[in-house]
């Protein structure tokens, strides 16, 4: 593809007055949700905040891993690592309230303490490959859907196909490995304090490793963006405007994004459960499959699994907590993008992009189902749960991302 | 905005998601027009603003970024004469 003159088509920009009016969208959904119950409204509110945060910080788990391998840039991953440290402290406090005596043999049932074994490794690997091909993980695709990326809508369709395929083969995996895989919760053997120390040591090691890897091919460039500069602030009103600009217009650092995301995760866990989006998407896939005439067989062992195991439609209602959370992420990112004047329909012009988005989505969806979660549920909520599965999944996902970057270099 | 130089080719990668804006820019610099003295890359994908410049700079290009309109940026790559 050679350089072409700029086409003036495909530009999509909203007029000024609509920027603020966009807030009416989440407000209306929130009020409607309140009619259905406090939890629906709360999940929607937290989802919106998550979507807003992900968009503002451009917090992309894929770029966290991919940029490390491809560009030797570790800034995003370090933001996530610091966020995980914050989440670890918060989760330990919540879990310590639910299970005061960690040595008693019980575990907090909503924490993401999952069977760790072959399925964790295979799921993480597939997820890592798929997310790099698709250019976004599951939560990343959700928020980019709200930003207007058509490719991310295609990826999400792929994720649903992948999850449906996994659910059809779930009982095979359950009998083969998941049913007998152990659930390892560090506090049972080394207590909360020991688990926090262990997690912090591992996070610190990962942090240093990114610095070391960056230094191996040091090239960090920060090019300032030239834009029309406003006059320096001369009044309180100007100061307020500047502060608002910092939140709504200027990009947040990955560090800010990672920490805010963990704070939201802790708050949701205090009242309900940790963040996770895949179980719900899995339910959508199953319900859509059933509507198309291929109902899902009973999946074994789902009752005893926390986190992102496939949810089951209860009472015939589509509007569940998980639904509101996922929709909230899309809406929150949409609002953030419009307020930042970054919303636009982004339509890939190269046909093969659609195949990559769909194919990457399918691989990622299958991996997310097998590994019992995505970058949020099986990683960002699992490591603070002080569970071994989070670390195993993270390592497998990193390996998958490395393979994915190799593939993508050939495809480009 | 900087004054536009005459006949600098524009690579339009709008609509593309990471890492394709960067990979297509690299391909342009390495294979399509090897040694080209200047290239403008038009993108609407904010993360590309932090992936394209370092890769181009590794290849000896200088870099400037102009916000050409809301949500659209022109990344100007050039070799010093």
C-alpha cells in the first residue's frame, strides 16, 4: 500500500452542543436500571467508570505486553503492575473481612481463586495470541466499541463465537483437567501478610524486569503534540477549566489508569464481586446459540466456579448485573471519547483487517472461556485475589502475546 | 500548524487499530519508499502517537506531531537535509 493523498471522506465529528448532552445517555440508563434494582444501577455505574478510565488512560492490556516485546516499551505494563499492587492491598482487606482466619481452610467464594492447571496455561496462551491479532483484549474491545472502532465490534463477535465453541467443548475440558485442578490460595498456607509480601515481591520483580528489558534496547521517545495553545490561566474560572481539561481532554498516564481501575475493582468487590466481563459475554453467546436453535448442553461444575465461568440466564431476564457492567464499559468509553473529542467511526479500509479482528476474537474467546477469564477477570482481579492462577495465566498470556507479535509481523 | 512542505506524501492509516498504523508506517519507510526524506502519517488512533515516533526515530527520522483536528493527528517524519 503506497502513500495516498488524504481523502476528505469518512470524517465524523460531533457539534459542540452534543458534547455535554452525551451525559444524558448514562444518566438515563442509570435511572432506568434503578427501576430494576440497586445492583443493576451500581454495576452500570461502576462499568461506566471503568469504561471512562480505560478510554482516558488508553489502558490497553494488549499494548502492555505487545509494546514490551515489539518496541521495548514497558510504560503501560508498569502502570498495570502498580495498579495490581494497589488492588492487592484492597482485596486483602476485603477478603480479610470475609475470611478473618485465612488458615481455617475456607476461601472467599467471590474472589477469583480458580483451578490452576493445563486449562489455565492453554487458555492464557490462546488468549495472548488472539488479543494481539485482534488488536485488543476483551475489555479493550468493549471500550473501543464505545470509541467507535468498527474492528472492535467485529472482534467482539469473534469472542462470542470462540466462547460458544469453548462452551460446546467445556465438558471435555472439565473432565480432562479442570475438575481435578487444584485451587491455590496463598493465604491458606502463608497467611494474608505473607501473601501480600509474596505478591509485592513478584510485582517488584516484574517491574524491574520491564526496566531491564527496556534498557536492552533503550529507545524512549516522547514527542509533544503541537496544538493550538490556550492563553495562560488568569482567573479561578480558567483554573477550573484547566483542571477539567486534565480530566476530560488530556490523556491520563497508564499509572493513573491502572490505579483508578484497581480502586473501582476494590469498591465493586466490597459491595458485590471483583470485576470480570467474560462470564456474561459467554452467556450472550449461549443464549444467542439457543435462539438460533442450538441450545447449550448442561455445562459441568459451573456452580462451584467464581470469576468468569459462563453465566446462566436466570429467570429469563437478559438484564443482569453482568450485562449492566459490560454495557456500562461501552457507554462510559463512549462518553469519555465524545467529551475528549476523540469519538469517531473508525472503519478499517483493508479487508484483511476484518478477518484478523474476527479470527483474533475467536482465538481469544476460546482462550478466555478455557482460562476462566480475560485480562480483567483472570489477571487483574486474580492476582489481587492472592491466587496462583492469576500468575500462571499472566505468564501464559505473555507467552501467547510473544507468539502473537511474531505472527503479526508476518501478516502486516 | 507548521507550514506544509510541498509534495510530502501522506500515508493515511485512519481506521486502523494498533499495531497496524505503526507496522504500515515502518513498511512504508523500509520497503515502499526506502530512504524517503519525509513522510506524513495521518491517524485517528491515539496510541499510534506513542508507537510510530520511536520506530521512525530508530530509522533516523525526526518527528513532529500536529493535531490537525479533533481526534486526528498528522505525524510528520523527516530526515534532516
